[in-house]
């Protein structure tokens, strides 16, 4: 049965429900999708199960944060363009505000000892979180692959790029997608044009010295070129934030990633922490605005073409190359994340976190919070905390 007309759901209702999900959505994209499904399909019956699954499939073919785009698309489906803007902001803004507030504490001039300990403890577990995220994404992706050999090749290229040349990772992601698109071109007669949503590389020259132009470019990469889930933002940001522009130290970058994982809402809001470290509140707001702008643009300008995107062989072929490369990048990011650790006790925390996440299959948020508590105890007991 088709869902209601676009104006059948009041904007106030959309705003309230989408903000509630933005405030309570701990656990990343799987949690967000489950909460949205429960709301729009199971509880309110605003759309049917098939339409929801089609929307999920279409959003997964787009670059950028899939669960964020799904939230915006569903709000657009129920409330038109104004609903999309209101629902999208309700879903995104709580996470961004919370990240900025926590960044002010963690990245201030003289953060308290317990705050430093919490960040260094949670940050020590981040490499294990990256491995867990990569493995969780790799299994279903490999099962869907038409060629396991090419899938592995793309994943290895992505992992190598993340570990060795992170600033150029975006080029590797695009190249892998284009190679697979070329491989599939001879086997399909599909003429659906995906160039309207497929991003092209931005100009190579950006503002030098780590200014607002450079920050905007980093945020754009995060929001428009992150295939394979929210965690791929780590290798997309780390090289620029730590090594190229020196906005933050390696330890602070680990703190930023941990903050993005333990707060509700979209994981991509982590970019606001990098923006804060670069240019305080102005930088945080700019980074968040630029990173989330592509998601709104894709849905508002191309939402009516979602069915064509979902069934497009060309779109699926591009993602079949870029997706494995992004998954490899997530796994490869664990290497520089682990290399950023400085204290012996942090490696112990990493080992315990790896066992909890990969063997015992504990939740990511719980594991990071536990690691943060260990860091607080060590810091207050007089242990060394890196800064």
C-alpha cells in the first residue's frame, strides 16, 4: 500500500520525531536505520516495508553518510522539501552541538587531568573499533561481490592508501569505482546517468596553511566522498588534520574519533571536532555545514530519482569498486591509529578493547566508555597521559 501524500505528516511531527532519533540514536548507522524503520514503518505506517527498503538501497549507493541521507529522504517523502530540511537538521544538529561542547572541554587550553585521561583511554581503543567496523562491513560486501578477486584488490588498495598515503585516499576511492565501472560497462546496456550525483574531484589547490578553505575541503571530502560507512571519515581526515595542517596532535585526533563514536546521531559529526581544533566554534560550524551539505543536496535535488539510482547498473558498479576500497581504508586506518599511541598502558587498553569487540562482540559505545573510565583512573592515580 502506498504511503501518505507528501503533506500528510505535519512539519512539527517530523521535527519532534527526527530530533528524538538524533538525540537517542547511539550506536551508529545500524541503530539509526532501525529507529527510522520502527517509526515510519512499524509504528506510524507512513510508508510500507518495500518502499523503506528501496530507500535504504538507494542511499547506500550514494556517497556520504547513508543513514543521514535516509533520514533526510524519509523526511522529504513525508513533508516535502521543508520536511527534509527540518527533519535533517533535527537528526544532525544535536550531535553537532554535543560534539562542539565536548570539544571545548577536550581541546581547551588546559583540559582537566581526568578529561585527558578519559580521552587517552577511549582513544586507545579506537584502532580496535576501526577493525570491528571494517569486518562488519566486509562480510556482507564480499558476499555480494561479483568478483572476489577484484573485491580483494580494491580493499587492499584502500587499506594501503589509508595506512601510507591517507591524504590521497579520495583519489584511490574514485579510481577503484571508475575501474569497476569500466569493467561493468561492456556487460550492461544501462544508460542511466549517475553523473548528477557522482561527485567529481575538487580542485587540487586549496587554501594553504590550514585556513578555512583547507578545512572546507577536508569537510567536503568527508561529506561527499566517503563511501562505505561513517568510519571511512577517519583516514579521510587524519592525514590532513594531524600531519598536513597540524590542527591537532595524534592523541587529540584519537579523542575526536572517540567523541564521534560515544555521542548519538551521525558519526560524521566527528568532523566538527576537527573543525573546532582548527578554528574553534567557527571552524566547527563550518566543517559540519560543509560535510552535511552534500547529503541535503543529493536528496533535495535528486530524491525524485532515487528509484533510477537504486536500479542503475552504473551506480551499483561504481559502488562495487569504491565500496571495497573504503572498507579496506577503514581496516588500514587501524595502523596509524595504533601507531599514534604513546603510553604502555594504552596498548593494554587496546588489547582488551580488541578482545571485547572482536571476540566477545561487545558494543562499541560501551567499550569506548569502559576504556575512557580506565584512562580516568590511570590519570587520577598519577599515570602518564600523552599530550
